């Protein structure tokens, strides 16, 4: 055991129950202490007031494969498909594909069995189909994307407000007014849509798709989607707000700025345990809660690591 590691924190909270060693407590008490520590730890990355601390931001990057031509088997009326090779991966779930010329989306990929599922049923039997890698599954620990992703070598992508806005972008209406001759006749209007037409090329827009695809077996993950549909390989970089992985091994240590485990994490965990553990009946709960609030204020004061920033000088009106 080292000062401030996961086992030390457990023993510190176990002492509140009168135990010299957390291992002397009943198993259910030990598990409750572990959960309280991890809840307190993860709250330091995502406080309930919406504050996103800078240490909770992680840099990510991935490559879009562009267009992938898949050899496999689809059956009319079925959403299941099989494929060969290793070009199609689980991270591409949500990407657009064209089966027999009809637009569809990849809902599931099992690289171990070379099987998958489309969002919709295939409209024909096909032995090949084309995938545009425009959707990338994000790691499970990502809460949200911070700022705008960058297409390397080009610049930042502009935001879209979700899949619905992408569909509207593709569904621009064209109006052809053909007035009839003669008094009293109404004008006829011909409306042409291009809702099934997709734009291909270098992506300029992005959105985060949080909708489930119907085959999620573990934690719900989000996907970063780009548009137009890429037709060549390219690299994407972005920064995401994350939740840290739970502490599990006794030697695990919380990743915090300036290693403020004893100063901030421990007081917050003590107050939380005092409030949720039915065995804790001391009269000092209000003091523990006050100590935790002070720790939370100190935590927020550590959020601005860069004190000097560029400023724009503005003249007052009238000058």
C-alpha cells in the first residue's frame, strides 16, 4: 500500500466504520466503499454543475478509410450479411453503405465471425457492396466532443445538429412554377427532391450520433459522423471530455492534477460514504459535508491552468 493509492483510500474510509483494515469489514461494506471512491473520483471529471475540468480532456485521432469495396453475401429481405477480409471493422459501425445501389447503414460488425447487420433489410441479393467510412465509434469513456474536430491537412469541420439536419441538407427542394394561361386558372407547382442523393468527397461537416443501432451489448457508445461521404482515406483529430476508468487494483491511483488525492478526493469520498452508509451514525456528517464542499471549490479553482491569455482591445462607442 502506498499513500494515496486505491487501497489507502479504502482503509481511510474503512476507519470511519471502526476498522483498522478495510479487509476486516463485511464484503458488502468493502464493495460499497469501492463504489463510493469511484463515484467521487469520476465526479471530479464530470461535476453535477456541468463544469468540465481541463484534465478531463483527452486528445484522440483516427483514420477514415474512405471507400471500402466489400465481398460477401446479402439476402433480399434480410438485414444480416457476411463478408470476407478484414477491411470492415467494429469502429466503422454507423457508416453509410450502398447495397445494389440502395443506401443503407452498417449497424453491427463482428470481426471475429465476419458477420454483420444493416440498419434496414437488403432490397436485393448481392455479393458485393460499398461502404463509405463516414462514422467512427468513439471510446466508451468519451462523454462529449470538445470543440471542433480537425481534418488533418485541411482544417476544422463545421458542426451539424445531428442526423436530421444531414437528411434535410440532402433534401433541398426545387420548385418549378408553370402558370397556366387564361383568367381564373391556378398555377401548377412541380416539386423535385434529391433526398436519396448523397454528396461524396472531402468532409466539411460533423455531428455526434448518440442513437443506439440496436445491437449494443456493452456500454452505449457515441459515433463521430462526417459529411460529405469520404471517397479517399484521411485523418481526423479531436479532443473529447472523458470519464476515467474506475479504480480496481489496490495499487491503482487516481489521475488528478497535482496529485490532490488526500486534499480533494478523500474529503469528497468521506462525505459521500457518511451520507449513504446506514452503519455510519456519527454526529459529524455536517462537518464532513462542509469539508467536501470546500474541496469542490478548491477543485474548481484548479480549472484554469493558463493565466495569461490574448485579449482583444475594443474602442468605446463614440471614439
